[in-house]
């Protein structure tokens, strides 16, 4: 027989729905939490993008896509990082304000340093390296991870994306704090 994927649908504000399926597998509670967070993040990102489009179509004309991306990155409510992969190691090239607040590092203190050395607890180093490799190889990856914040260790939904730039292999990541939601459940 043919395995039929189980689907889960989440509403994305008033914009539509996000549908996910896993062929031959059951969607469990961690997958449902992930899908719910992704739908919420997609709705928030689309709202911000619409605001930025409205702002950019004023007297200055349309903003360049790179400018819009940087404004979106800077305004993310979740910690965001921009990295360059140097000898397979994610080296921090930029962080947003939420990263500074959550992890307790000013951008100037962490630029050009290893992301993993900065926020990954020692016992999760091998896991972080596998996640880096998977993100680079597949172009994206998502995982629940534990990271050291300014206050304590917290559980995050990490979404990483990689891309090839003319000068280097780059990537960016978003950390959504799941700690309170997990504790409530």
C-alpha cells in the first residue's frame, strides 16, 4: 500500500493556512507545537512586511529587497543571527536586538566569534555541530535546542537557513523561546 501523509493545518492570521504532512508518520505534540509557532511567526512576519512595504512606497520609492530583509531581521521579536560558515563553523556576522537582550551579548562583543562557543552549553556541542551540518547541507533545519541565555538555560525552537553568497557560505537563524510554553504543558 501507499503511505498517506498525516496533515496538520494551522491558521496564519487572516492570510490563509499552513499545512504540514509527514509521509508514513503520525504528527505528534512536538510537531503540533512547531507548526503552531511557525504559523504565528509567519503571520507576524507578513504583518511586518506589509508595514515595511507601506513605509517604503512613500517619497523614497521602493526599498531594495536586501534593505527590507535587514529591516525585518532587525525588528524580529525573536533572537536572530547572521553567520558565515568558516571551515564548517558558524561565525557571527550580525545579531539583532532581541539576540543581545536574550543572550546578554552586545553585537560588538560577539561579532567574528563562533556562535556555538558563544551560546551552546558544552554538553550540546556535538548536537549543535550536527545541526550546523544539516542546515548547510539541506539549506534549512528546525530543532528544539537548549541554549545559555543571560539569565539561565532556555529551550528554543531554532530555525536555521543557509545560502550561498558570492563571497562565502552564509546562514541565518531564529530562536523562538519555548520554555514557558513547555512548562505550562
